[in-house]
């Protein structure tokens, strides 16, 4: 959460020429579910359109 606040304060934007290049991707460990195993959240943000998508794996 602290990283998010720092990024919001910075107010810097990445200039991109077309959708999908470059993109920002992150994987975050959520936890473990009994009988399922480890759960991760994977997030991708298209820096051109500022649209993001995330899913739990």
C-alpha cells in the first residue's frame, strides 16, 4: 500500500507509442487455501490506455 501511495505522489506517467508496449506486470502472493494450494494474483496494466486486468491463480 505504501508503494501505491508513493506512486500517486510522484504523478509521473510513462509515455508509450501504442497499446501493449510497454506494459506493467506484477504477481502477488495472496495465501494458501487448504485443498487448493498457493494462490497468487497476477496483474497487467497497459500503460498506453491505462487499463488494467487482474486474476487469481
